C-alpha cells in the first residue's frame, strides 16, 4: 500500500491507521480463555454422547471429568483495510493458543457445557502475520483456578457426531 502514490504520501495517517489496526485486532482476540478451551472440549469424542437427546433427556445434568491434558487452538482473524480509493486489503493473522489443563470437571445439560471447575492451568500464545511471529511467545504462569466457572445460557454446544439422533429429524410411521 505504501507504493501507491495516494497512500504513500499520507505519512501522518500511518500512526492513526496502525492504532486502528491494533484496536481492531484486540477486539477480535478479546476472548474468554475458558470459552476458547470449552469450544475445544466440546469437540472431544467422549462428550459427543452427552449431546444425544435419545440417551440424555432434556434437563438431565451430567458431570464429566477430563484428566490432565493439552489443548491447542488457532484463531484466524482477518482485518480488512481500505484507505482512500485503494482496493480493500485483507490482513490475515494467526493467533495460536496452547493450554495445559491439570484436570477439569464439566457440567453438561441439554448437549451444552454449562460450567465446571479446573485444577491447574497454564497457557501460551503467539500472534503471527503471514507466518511471521509479531512478538516473542507469551506464557501465562501456572495457576490454580479457584471456584467454578459458568457459561451464559445455553452454554457451549457439543456437536452431534454423524449418525447420532437429532430431535425431530427422523421419525417412525
């Protein structure tokens, strides 16, 4: 974009543009760590059965304990930038998150993770642009997570495995 005559001359605007880009990126990545982890837990095969309404009737509460494990997840925010008459440029970032969980108990209701409690947790994160790290990897200190966590209703959905019953989808004669 700097090579474009109309944009390259806008030297004073680049600090403002950089600030706006940083704010947009922060808003995209401002995620609750437990919600990101629960999204990964929801895809675990042992939880899929709990999403089957044929095996677990509405309102039934199940508690599942997951032992010590690692979870990794990549988020791929894209920020579209338009300056003047230049065509829109999409900036593709990768946010890699790795967490080590010293054990978790999850509360499941109606095929959703509604809350739980954790043992110890530590995580690391790295933001990259087109495969180039933008900073040294950041690591959280190992912490014991006190108390319970609760997700807003209805919770984090556990996807059904293919072939599982879907309420009202198949029927008899």
